[in-house]
């Protein structure tokens, strides 16, 4: 579990593709590695990865084909900047919101425009995830906990303060870039609770659809 408060911007030091999977080595920048152990979780651009090797300045992790298919990690290149956050502990301040590190999909940056000291970023979510995007709700972009300020269909606007922009990879994002998107945990589980009861209810009568699903029809 994470908070979405980025602790460091690291850089891709090594990248090895092995079949459908990939092994990453990340130079951690200012991230404190003194309490890290093998098997710990570190979020890389919002994707929860397991530490397989580490030292004071870097760590390695394997990225499965599932993670590569759902996230923007497949597009990483040597030297690219990444947002880093270690998993929370019982004493961690929850300054952002509850973030699982299980990315739901990718969103596309449509525009970024400075207004006063802040920046207005417009993103577009995939159609299947747009229903979880709510005004004044929470969303995670590349591991950053952010508040949604405006929604227009599948498009949504985020107001980025100078500190957040300077201390994360948002400052390097360009129009058209894909970012990792994790929707709010509460919205996701609330939908499941609302639909689970109806899905588990017995069917009234025998229908052609029920027979087909049960294997009695081809």
C-alpha cells in the first residue's frame, strides 16, 4: 500500500527484456534505501514492484507481462525519470490517499497550461475507467496522489501546484504521453459491492442464455 506522495525521482539505469517480461534497475536518487529489504515493495510510476536486488543507490525488480500490458512501463527507456515511493508502514503519514500500486490502465495527457503559479493538466481516461473519475475525487497519475478538479466525459482536469510539478516527473510530460492511472480504491470496491449481489442471485427460470453459459448449447 502507498500514499501517492512521491519520495524521489529516480532514473532507469538498466532495462532487460526477457520474452514477454522485463527486468528493471532503477537509480533511486534521494530515496532512503537504509530500511529496504529483499521482497519489499517500491512503486515505480505508480506500479507496485518487488525488490529483487538493491544497494544504497539502486534496486532491481521484475515486471511481468500483466504489468507491461496494463501500464506505461513498457515504453520506458534508459535514463528516463520515474516517480518512486516506498510502501507505507504503520507509522507513515497518510498525506495523499490510499493507493494500491495496482494500475488500472493508462491515460493520455491532452494539454498542460500554466495559470498563475499552478498548471492545469487535462488527461483522457479509457472509456471503461471514466466512470470512476469524479470531480473532487482522488486519482493516481504515475504514482502521484491528485485531486480531480473538473470532469468532461472521459476527460479530467488536475491542478498541479509548483512543488508537485517540480518534485515529480510531471514536469517532463508532453502532450500525447501515456501515464499510469489508478482510480480510487473506494469507487472500485463500491461498484463491486453493488453488482456482486445481483450477479450472485439465482436466475428466475431457464433461459437460452443460461443454457448456453451452462454448456448445454453451442
